[in-house]
């Protein structure tokens, strides 16, 4: 399957999920979610998401420095807001992060290393989120507990890949797969596993996930859910995991589909799940608007936000095209990303 076809299928998958939800539930849950947002919840969520963004930026800083790229926390926060804004306005939901890694890597003369730093810090965050999801689903009574098997398999598979990479010897042969694994092993050893890095990465990831889950709980309450928190929390972490699926329209699609399924399975109604997800989407979009200011400021100045050096940033459309092009080699940790 060609890369261009995959790029088209990703947003189409998100559109298909939304179309099915509208067909089955009507537009009411979507409109109810939009109208449920008020100034109070907007302000509260903006504060919580700012703290979560700072934690995510701190994680990125730790991994990037471990890999040998300089990055200040201030620059990391600004670039993270810019990436969130692009993720929330461009198809796929990940192009902002691709651009974040590309711009930072180019600033240090190593575009591939910058992309890998973002990939590893994102992977670390997803791993911690998966472990937390498993723990919550195992500890709290929930009708969706049977879904533990799937994330468990994913986590075990990811752990097996990392273990294979770490045990790989440099004399593993000339194949491209061996080069990828050697590069991955070196990245993990330098960027994630050192004793002065991994505790911060785990802590930052935990706090970030807690912030996102808290905002989803706010969204559920705003959408009218009166279910107890111990019932909503497992649903929240499942929806957060679904939001990592890169098959959406600027973040919309998998989130609403997962929320509809999880709330329905919990006996709370698919419509209420969709409304909660829509509220969360609106809150996230509004909270990342400072990223638009970062983008515009960089474009007007003819340079990006400082990341220890300078790298070019264009307008939103140019950024999206650049990120798409950069994403082509992003799947190969060796060679193109080296």
C-alpha cells in the first residue's frame, strides 16, 4: 500500500467513524456537546491542560537531551503548543508532532535525531498511559474490563521489541532491519534508560495522563453525566488510549467512537459518551490556541521559536505539507531518520 494512499485513508477512517455515529445517534449528541461548554469549564481545563503540556514538554526535554540535542523547557513548551494546534487543525492528528521533531532536529543539525526524540518520548508516554489503564481497569469494577486483553498484548509486544533492541549486538549484520534495531537500542539506552532520565520520564508521563484524564472527567460532567468518578475513570483512560490512534480528522473520530462504545458498555448510553468526547474536543482545541500565536509569531519573525538554535517555520498550510513530507521517512528509525 502506497504512503499517499495511507495518508488519505487515515482521515477517511476518522470521517467514517463520525459518519456512523451520526447515522446511528443523529447530530443531537454532537450539538449537545458543543452547547455544554461554558466559560468556567474552559478556564479550568485550560489551566489543567497547560500543566499537562508542561509535563509533556519536560519529558521531551529529558529524552532529547539524553540523545544529545539541546532543548530548553521554555522552547519545549512553546513548540508543544504549536504542535498541539497543528494536530488539532490538520488531518491525521500527528503532523504537529512530526513538525516539532523535524524543526528541533534541524536546529541542531540532525533532523532524523529530532524526529526520533519525539517518537521515543511519545512512545514512553503511551507506554505509561497503557500501564495506568491496565492498573485502573484491573482495580476498579467496570463492564469494559474485558478490553484489558488487547492493551496487555500491545504492551507485551512493545516490551518484547524494546528488549530485542537492547539485546541486539552491533555485529548483527548489514540488513536494514538490523541497522534499525541497533539505532533503536542506542536511542533507548541513551534517551530513556539512564538513571537520571527514566524517573523524570515516568513522572512527567504520569502527571500528563492525570491531567488529560481530569479534563475528560470535566467534559463528562459538563455533558451531563452523573456517574460516580470510579465508574468514569476507566472509561476516560480507554478514550485517551483511543485518541493515540493516528486515523482521525484533526483528532476527531476515534475519540468519539471509543467514548460511544465505552459509555454504552458501561450502561451510560452511547449518546452521552459522544457528547463527553465532543466537549473534550472543544476544550482541547480552545486550550491549544496559544499554539496559533506561536506559529504566527514564528512566521512573522521569519524564524521559529528558539529550540537552542533556529529552524524555519512557515504558515500553517506550508507546515502541514512539510510535516507530511517529513513523515515519509519517519517510520524508519535507521537510514532516513539517522
